[in-house]
C-alpha cells in the first residue's frame, strides 16, 4: 500500500470510521486511507454506498490488490443496538487482530421535519438518543478497549450542541451529550496515552441535509455563515484526520468547531 497524502503518524495505523458509507464519514475514511491508514467502515444499510467508499479508498491509497487481507473493509451493522456493535467489532478483530489505533465515531441521524416539544413523543426521543448517543457510547467503549498508547478517538458532534436547534431538541441534546462524553473520557483515557476529541460541524452538504440545502432555504443558511458557503464533507474530514494524526498528539478533550464561523453569528 502506498500513501498519497503526507500526514505524520497515520501510515500503517488501523482505523475504524462509523457511518463511513457516505457524507462526512466517507470523506474522513478516504483521507485516512490516503495518509496510509488501513481503514474499516461501518454503515447501517445501502451496501452500494459502502462499495463506493471502498473504491475511493482503494484508489486513494493504492492498496495492494495482491493481498486483499490488507485492504479496506466495510461492515453493515445497526450501531444503535448492542448486537450490531458486537458484530462490527467481531469483524474488526478478524481484520485487525484485536487492535485499533484510530476510532472515528461519526454515524448519526437527523430528522428533516422539525419536532417541537409537544410533538416529540417518547419513541422519537429514544430513536434519536439510541442512534446518536447510545451508539457512540457502545462503539467508543469497544474501540477504547482495543487501543494501546497513542490511540485516537474522534467523535462527530454538531453546532446544534452549542447553539441548540429549535424543533430538533432531541438531536441537539444527543450532540451536546457527545461533547460532555468527550471531555470526561479525555481525562479517563489520558493516562493510557489515548486522546479523545470531537469535531462540531455546521451545515454540511450531504444526503442528511439535501432536502433542506437543495431548496430555497439554502441562501438564508449561507447568509449566516461568515465564510459564505455550506461545508463539503472534506471540510470536516480534514479536521477529523488532523485530530487522528501525530500533529494533534497533545490535543485532548477539545471540540473543534468546523462551521465557517456560523456560531459566532448565533
Ligand atoms: P449521512 O446521512 O450522509 O451519513 C450518515 C452515516 O451514518 C451513514 O453511513 C449511515 O449508514 C450511518 N448511520 C446512521 N445511523 C446508523 C446506525 N444506527 N448504525 C450504523 N450506521 C448508521 O450523514 P452526514 O451528514 O455525513 O453526517 C455524519 C455525522 O455528522 C452525523 O453524526 C451527523 O449528525 C453529523 N453532522 C452532520 C451535519 C450536516 O449538516 N450534514 C452537521 C453537523 C453534524
């Protein structure tokens, strides 16, 4: 395998990206592979999207076609369930020999339709918390147990954690909790040499947001972003990879805002 991107401390590392089949997770996975990491991705469904990420990783990293055991891999699993997480880590152990260096906890959901509190029933609340928070707890716990010194954990939060998001309080609460989780684990895992950080994206052009960003609302959203545009997935993938690299060796417990300056205008 050869690398096409020079970032210290990623060549030969073993990385797992959840939600790696598309969007932000795909961008992070491809960048990690470009920097020489061997990457596994997890996704909920849509195997064709996962195949596309694998193809992009193979192209970016020129993985050896002679030794498929050293190539990237993809596992379908519902990470909101304990059985899904067990299945994912069984695959990871088979592929990586029970080791993990970099964990990117990115999988998550958002509801396009606003749900003001009076319409936010317990089932919707639970679905969001299980998909966005319980999944992060289960996967981070499994990931950390396989990490040695210089392990890197990077979770994906959101601007909604700082600003709140009217009509999406369950989403905002799930992403706010990720920030508290990060700060707690940074202290717990620091003595083992493991760093724990998060990125907090603002609006990003992905399948998750396409209903909103392809409509009339886009212009108003972009007016509120000092840099004048919505992010593309690579805008978030780059900071994820920075936090996963040797360049961020002494950064832990941080929330890196990646939003074009939009929280400054909130
Ligand atoms: P996306 O919908 O394009 O991709 C989501 C990924 O997560 C997919 O691979 C999907 O399979 C996976 N996933 C979702 N639920 C899962 C589950 N239960 N089990 C396993 N996999 C699951 O979304 P995206 O825009 O790339 O978002 C990625 C992350 O970034 C999410 O956590 C999201 O909340 C966060 N985020 C996105 C934006 C944005 O504007 N797009 C802004 C802030 C934060």
